[in-house]
C-alpha cells in the first residue's frame, strides 16, 4: 500500500519571530515536483504558531505543534489544549517526544491521553517512541518500543495517526543506527501497531524515523523499508537543510 511520505520539522525550543523567513523560504522551495512526492510540515514553538500559520499556508506547508494538554479547557495555567492548537491553524501535534518523557516525566499513559486529546480536537498526533542507549545495549530495544506502542496508541486510533521512531541515543548526537537496525525496528513497529489497532490499519499508518537526520544521510534512511518519512530536529531550523532532507524524495 502506498503511503505518502511525511517530513516533519521539530524546532523544539528554538525560534523567535525573526526566524519566520526561514519558514517562508521552505515554502518557496517546496515546489510542485517535491509536493507530488512528500508532505512537509513545520512544528515551531507555540509562541510562533499563529504567525507561522499564514506563512505555511502561503507556502503549502503543514503546521504542527510540539505538545498539547489533555484537558480541552479549564484551570490549567500555562497549558495549551489541542483545541487551542487547532484554532490557530495547526493540523498536527507531536506527543511523547523523548525529551518530554525524560524532562517532564511523561509516561505512556500520559502520551496515550494526549494522543486521544489530539484526535478529539481534530489534530493528527505524531506519537513518538524510542529506546535509550542503555536499553539498546542491553538488548531491550524491541521490547521497550513494543511496550510504548502498546501503551501509547489509543486502541481506537484511526489510520491517519503518525508514529515516529526516535532512538533516544541518536537525537542531537550525530549518531544514527545502522540501516539494518532501522529496518528491523520499523518492521517490528508496524507489526506491533497492527497488533494494537488491527484491521490492516498499520499498512496505512506512516512510521517516521528521527534521530540526527540531515541532508547527508536522508536519502539512505528515507529509502529503508517501512520508513515513511522523517521527524527532523536541528536540520529543520534552516530552509537549506530541511529542504535538503526532504529532497531525498525527489
């Protein structure tokens, strides 16, 4: 089954208003030939979402957020609901990124609730899973990722959700798994997604790879079996690098 590749840029806690021209440049470089082959979205910090919406719309890019609260509204100072993200033009939201799991002690149950909140609001969740270096060295990578898939994905999730495999030890380190490791994990992830959701949904769900993706390694990684795109960190901060990654699909 053909799945349209997705390349998502996660800006993390980077970017002021002065960075908006980079998104403008991404849209300008997102030509018809590339648009026919891949979907591109940018996930800037929440402070830029409303401003970025107009820019991404002009350039044909999608807009995503980096996190959402579980509740739709209420006395939750500092939180941003999925409904609020939808209201300012976002169509995607990242949930369960390893930095949220580590820095904010988010559990699989938290990620599950946030994914459900995103779906409630009409957003597509990008649900992140991945193992640490210690877990991989101990031979536990498949077990850990399988457990995260089982507990983080809502059992009634539709086939348009996105799953992103990001080995924690490869994020921002310049290290990447071997092609064989990526192929093994993505094939395993698709099997576990099918076991969780059933109905052949896994054949339609896009599984992204993330972890030190850059223009120099994107072509090799993006053409591994069961890899349907990338969740890009540092290389998504500039139009040159982000389009360089996406151009693996040209």
